C-alpha cells in the first residue's frame, strides 16, 4: 500500500515540476521587453542620419554634373552658358538644387544653390 501512495505522490510531484517549468515568469518577460526596447532605440538613432547623408551626396553629384556640363559647353562654344543653354544637349534636365550664375561677359561661372537643401 505504501508503494501505491509513494508512486502516486511521485507522479503528482513530477506533474507540479513540469507545470512550473513550462512557462516564463513575469520578470523574465519584462526583462526581454526592456532589452528589445533598448535595442530598437539604438537602431532608430543610428539610422536617423542616413537620409541627410544621402541628400548631401545627391547635391554633390548634381553640382559635379553641372560643372562637367559647363566645361563641356565652354569647350564647344568658347564661352560659359546659363542653365538654359546646358539643358537638353549637355544636361538631360534642369537641376532641382543648383543654378549657374554667370560672372562678367561669360568669362566665368558660379554654381549657386537654389534653396537651403544644398550648400
């Protein structure tokens, strides 16, 4: 009879141990949530400046393209031209960020930004 009770007691103890180990505690879940929150905050702040760097690169590329087109126009016409002169033959489209400012009688040029987006 005692072995029957001991077996039954062992089965109940094993069942209690299995159910106690089956899930997570509230503290464990809160720690995981805090860790995920910290990691997501790090990612958000590290990705924040990527758009600004892309805008700067686009502005630099556009400025270099305009300078190359202006020099090609000068090689063809022996004078510097305006943005309207470059459009079509030397530039496919007008720049959204820069304009050409002619200095003197077409002897020099400056590339000036149109807005505050590019410098």
